[in-house]
């Protein structure tokens, strides 16, 4: 994690009169510096953060690449530049993980999971992952309700030397026909108002070679239908009003057209499925401090998403399958904070959410479509107490959801209370050594796909219920003179999921049912260090490790009872080492993943081999009279390792990426 240093305090006294000698002296400055204890160490819940400087040093360009560096996180990657990428925290599933962009959750009520591969890091200030909710008492009710929260913060405009505008131009290119220009423009509209505009285009043919293994035979093949074209635009307005309150407004648009390469089975790599995605949302954040005891945060958002899926295969009676989905969300949130005592704070958050889904499925136009609508209310009462060495956070989330469909059966209204308690205690006064513990109850609502998808949907589904337990030990300090800073965290956890929603075979078709029960436990560890090599050269080390066991505990008579869940490795981790010099910055990344299974049965034929991947990134900065040029070159999968994250979806081998950034 990025090391944050407290500001340098220089105490200088001028023209002080010596009352004894009657002389005037200039006293030399005194520099006092200290390291601030990072949030991942003193937080009552596991929190990991990567700041902009670290993201750039490691050569990370999209959200999925950054998230893979966090402990306790599984990213499912279907391969290629345009392949879908989803994130799961401690094996709870992507549906339990919230994704927040500038304090407001991004949602997909139809599928319940977010493709994090579409989010660029060009204009992102920080990326953080919290297990449980984060430490901010003034967050939205949706954030409190999530089992894990992935948060992105946009970089706000800042100007040097009295400038009123700034421009950043970036051109990125690389293997497999990838070209991606982008721009970021900042403008000071007034004394208290700033504008930020970001735009990006990317195209890639996505055709890459891979090795296909069939028992003892190996052949060199190519991955086709992995092309992608995408456009992204974003505008942000930041203003401070006359009463010192703050208003931030964002408009975001994304469009992509891509091929879906499909799975590679028995030398049959043919796939001609296509997918179009478009998403637009507009949101506003308002912050107001009435005094030092009462504050308010309010959020509103409207989002619309559209996607079109085409499959021209002939098994559909000679007709092309065309699925078109449109969904809308209207969202409002308000959080009121009250601090009656110096050590005690309270907050009440209320979210109101309305979702609808419309379909136009030509192949199944003889079916009556439900066109579901859902209204959800989330209410949260939270508390934070901090005194001496003790920190304590508690909250309870109240959920009410009701649905309406135009045809078919509607599910029953859902009501539930979900409490959370987390405690942190500093074990010594002289050392930043903390013990923390957390217990959290949460659940995830069935998605529209779970409830209404063609003939497999089941409107009688109950929400998945999850209980999360965490016990951790954290420390930060300077153990030796040759180490500027070192932080270490260890967290052991246990998760239990009931009423897991799974597709279960019936007489003729598959049906969504509440059938599963899963036990999960494991260990997450992180290490971060700042190592000075000389006056001008330093090294930053970051490493994570996860041990995880996730067993199916549903049916003792089943062949998969106590088997590890699919795609859950027992061991995985990451390490990065970045050297900062006045001439060249060098960063080396390593990630490893142990064995896992692609199916519920842990048999040898379903075993996926372990793999280790290395990347290296070189960055050089040139300072010119009116601009700053940054050149970066990265080699991904340095040793050309052949591997799959998802079985039958081969990942690219060695590739390169070049980036030129011009700051004006």
C-alpha cells in the first residue's frame, strides 16, 4: 500500500530579540516528520488501498489489474482484452461485492455482478477494498449492506503555479492490435468551481496464440472473436457553495462492441457470438456540515443500461438468437451524522431504490415476459466509539423490498435486519500494534435473472444469507534504520452462507433454487515496506498472501460434500517491488495461484494447474519547459506462461504495452 507521510512542520523564528544581549538572531529551522498510521493498520475491519502513485508505478491501467493485487479477492477473468472480469471477496461470490464510484454504488439488478474490466484508471485517485463496510460513518446504506466493497475515487482537479487549466494526453498501444488514446482536461470555472472531463477510446483485435493440450499432444492455436471497440466519456463538476457545503456532479457514458470467444473444447474454438453494451448514469453528491456536531450527505443517481447479445448458430431452428435487455435505476440516499461527544458518533442512513427491467427476446417471443419492477428501502443506524486505545463500530441494516411483474407470480415482500459489530484495540502505547475483530450479517437479493430468466427462474427464491467473522492482528513501525516504514496485517476469517442460490436440475429443465450451504475459512496477510537504498534511490515492497478453504456443506450424501468450491485455490498471492530513482523507475510484479478445480467434484480430470505470472514495468519522466512527458513500457507474462483462470478460456501469453503521457 502506498505510504502516506505527515506533512513537514518547519518552525522558524525571525527577528527575535535577545533580552540579555540585546541582539537579534535568526534561528535555524527545525524539521519534524512522522509516518501516519495507515488505515489498513488501525481500521477495525480489513481495508486495503492503492493510491495513484502506486498504480502508475506498477503500470496498472484498468480496475481488474489493480484488484488482483488485494488479499482475499478472487477475480474471474475470461481472457483477452474484452473478456468479462468479476470480483468476489473471500469466496462469497460477485453478487455479495459492491462496487462504488465516487461514493455511490454501481448496480446491475438483472445479473447482480459488475464487469470491473471496463473501468479505466486514467482519472482515478485511489482504489480500495474493504471487507465488511469501510470506516466512514457517513457512507450510504448500500455500502453498509455489502459484504465487501470495492471503491474508486476520481482524481479531483488541482492546479500548479496559478494555472486555470490542465490537460493530460495519453496514448497507449500494445500486443493484439490494442490502441487506446485518452485525454483528461481540468478547468477552473471560478473561485470555487472546477470542471473535469475525461474521454477514452480503445480498440483491439484480441487475436492471440495459445497452446492447446490434449493428453500428451500439444498444438499451437489462435484465439479468435476476441475483438473489442469501446468508448468512454465522463464529466465532473466540483463546486463549493456559499455556505461552505460541497456539491459534486458526475455524468458517465460507456459503449462497447465485442466478440465473445467462447470456450475451447476438443479443438473447436469457433465462436461468432457478439455483445453490445451501453451504460449511462448521472449522479450528484452533496455534503454539508451544519456545525462540529451535525453533518449531512445526500446522493441522487439515475442510471440506464442496454445490452444486445447475438448468437447466429443454427441450433435455433435457423433463427438468430437476439437478446436485448434494458434496465433503469432511480436512486436516492441521505446520511445524517451526529457527534454528541468527542468520543462518540452516530449516523442514520436511508436509501430508496427503484429498478425495472425490459426484455425483447426474439427467439422466445412466444413466452410472456414479466417486465419486473423492484422497490427497495435500506435503513441503517450506525455508531462509532473511540477512546484511548479502544475503537468500536456497530450498525444494523434494515431491508424492505417489494416487486411487481406484469405477468406471472411476484415474490413475497422481503424484510430483514442485518447487524454488524467490529472492535479494534491498540495493544501498546508505544507501538502501532492492533487487535481487531468483526462479526457481520448480510444477504444478497435474488437477481432478476435468478427470479425470471426464461423457464429456469424461480420467483419463490429466498435471499442468500451470509455471516462473516474476522479476527486480525496488525502492526506498523520502523524496526530498523535501513527500513523507513514497515506494516504487516494478518486476518483469519470464517464465512457461512445459507440458502445459496444455485441452478438445480429437475425432470426436464434446470431450476434456480435455495439449495446450497457453504463454509469458508482462511487467512489473509499483507506486507508493505519502504526501503531507502541511497539518498536518491528507494524501493517499495508490497506483498499479499491468501489461504482459503471453501467447502460445500449442503448434502452429506452428495458426492461433492465437503469438496472445495470450483475455482477456489487453496493458496494465492501477489508481490511487487518498485525501485524509484531520478533516472528510471522499475517495477516487478509477481502473482501466483495454486491448484483448484473447475467443477464441484474435486476429481483429477477437473484439476487446474498452478501458475505464476511475472510482469515488469519501466517508467521514465522528462520535465520540459511547459509540459511533463512520461514514457512507460510494460511486459506482461514475462516468461510466456500458458494458463487458464477459467477452464477452456486460455489467457494470453507474453505481451507488451507502451504508454506515453503528456501533461500540459
